C-alpha cells in the first residue's frame, strides 16, 4: 500500500486530491497543521509527504528538516512542497533541504498527481539521478532519468525500438522516426509529466529539425491517434505531456 500525507490548510484542495485518487493501492491522509502532522508522523509511515510552506502554527521547513533527518517513522519519504506563486524557490536550495519536488500556487490537481506518481515510480524502479540521459519533469528540482529498454510490452502494445516495429493487439503500426523518438521519451518516463521545452530540445537534438510547440502538439496528436493511446498519452495543458502509468495494465519491461 502506497501512503500519502498532505499537510495543507486548504480543505478544498484536500478534498479535490482525495477525490482524484482512484488507485486502490494508494491511501490518502490529510491534516492542516504541523501539530496534527507530527501526531500522524509519530505513529504512521508515508511514502510521499506533501507540505504547504505556509502553515498557521509553525515553520514548514523546520518540519521538513525533521522528516529528512529521520525524526519520524517516514525516514525515506519523498517530500513535495507547495509554495506560493510569488516565492518561486531555487531548485538547488530545495534539493539541499531534502525536498524532491514542488508545485507553485495555483496549480491543477492533475499536475500534483503526476508529481506524486513520479515519486512512487522512482521508488518502485529505484531510479538514480546520475543517469546519462535526463529530462526535466514538471517543476522538478531534479531531472528524471531515461532507461533505454529496447523491447517493451504494455497492455496490448508491443514496442520494439531496436527493429523499429510497433503493434497493438498484433496489428502493425507505422511510426515516423520523430514519432518513435517521442514515444520512447514518454514511455521511458511513464507517470512523469515532461515539459514541452525539454521534449522540444531533445527532439531537435535527435532529429536536427527546428521543432516548435505547435509542431510538437501535432506530433503528439498524430502519435496518439495512430496508437489509439488516448487513455495513456495525456496532455497537461500549458505544461507538457506524459504517458500515464497504470499499475494494473502495465505488463512488463524487457521482453
């Protein structure tokens, strides 16, 4: 069971996040003060802890420091900070405080969920941040890494990047080299929202074509239609794209 603790005074946000989590393998708990959070942290273990930096009864950064130094049971928890829009933090400073990621207000629940799943996915696959291929995830203090798997089976899809062969339920799908590159970036970072600028930069490097945001949107739309992957390829408007990680549908990696 994956457990999330949200420490947030905005009960509307708390309810929205609770309603958005449809995964039976995720248990959500919310509280609105540091005192209540400490009571929970003293007796429970959480994999992801989301902390608003503006709480009424104390310094949130002191709480984060105590979490990271192992004061509470959730010693290995990934911490995501919620910060006001007028105080955009420095990524290096956040990293030094043990904060894995952050969102700035206002933000959509979809963006926060994507960040949560990113942390679960990193824990599951034990991804190292020193990999040679890297992308910038949404608002992340760290880039997410890419593992180059050659042959992947996902639900009805079979992707063979080495041979350039792709199929769904046994039916072959012809993809351009640009579409293949984009597909690889998305599925190797499944569950992680990849920023448009990061995708464009990578595609430009691989194809040597001066791709614009509108061209990227067109490639994503065409790729989605060809694969019939509307339930997998998601657009986070104004931010980027991701291949949604669905635990019960994902069948495996290398074949």
